C-alpha cells in the first residue's frame, strides 16, 4: 500500500496542473485583434488622402522643374555665354544638319566666315572689358541683319559665322558685304571713346558632297582673300577707333 501511494505521488508530481485561462482575458484579446483588423480595413481619411495628393503634386512639380533645367543646360552647352549666339560646337552641329538637308533635297545654302579687323587694338588699349562689349554689340548687329531662319555663331575669339538658307552665290556675296557694313556701322561707346571695328567676310556655298571641314576651309580662305583686298585698298580701310568729342 505504501508503494502504491508513493507511485501515485510521483505521477502527480510529473503531470503539471493545467489551469484554464479566465474567459474574460480570452475575450479581451479577441476583441483587440478584431478592432485592429477593422481599423486596418478602414479607408484612409479625407485629410490623409489630401495630404498624399499634395505630396504627389509637389514631387511632380519638382520633376518637371528638374527636366526643364536639364534641357536648358543641354541647350546652353552649344551657346557662347558672352554673345548669346551659338558657339563653335553648336555651329558645327547646325552645319552638319544643313549639309545633310542640301544633299537630300538639293536646296541651296551658304556660309559666311567673318573676321573682325582692328579688334586687337581695342583689347590692347582699353582692356578685355571693352573687347567684350564690342563682341556683344557685333553679335547683336549680325542677328539684326539676317533672317530668323539663318544661323549666327561666334566660332573663335573675334571670328563669327553666318549660315544662310536658300541663297545663290550672288545673293550670298551681297549679304556678306552688307554684314561688313553692319559691323563697321556698330560703334561702341567706352569711357571717353567710341570703338569701331571693321570686318572681312568670305563666302562659300554648301555642296552636296562637302564635309563641314570642307565648307569652313573654303569660307576661311575666301575671308583671308577679302582681308588682303581690304588692306590693299585705302578706300576700304576704315578708322578702327575715334575719340568722342565732348
């Protein structure tokens, strides 16, 4: 009997007693989970929706502004910052397009290569600020004397190029003379002086088989021939600078 009582005691020690949880705690946890599920399934409030919509609109505006800035920067890469006309890179791109168009459609176009005469004395006597003022004035004068479809570029220190559409040789030569006159007719007031420079312009027609280098080389050679002509003719040699009378 004692052995049986000891065995029963050991068995009771091995099996822990299981106490049932109170019904109230189980019910509370179930209610909490249900409340969380109901809260998660609710649609967002109008205030939240409006705030999110405002954030999306702000991000869209920032993206549009960034794209506009990128396009502007890409465009400015081809523009001379001083004169606000195309630089050499931008001009060569336009010249390539023009040659492709001439080759495909058989249209006519001409390149006028312009080099300023008497520009170095302006820098030497008055400084680069005066030279920059002259360059800006010359670029503006060239733009005023060509059509909107024509292209004006500054391709070097005091060198400009003008690309003309739908012109023959005679009209291109006449326009080159008109641009020389426009340059000389653009005096720049600087301190007590009026700065006046001249220009020598060479013309080359675009051919269907030309490369950009071919056209530029022919126009450059024509410009130097014109410069020699102007130097050898006293009547064509202008006064580069004159003092302003007070």
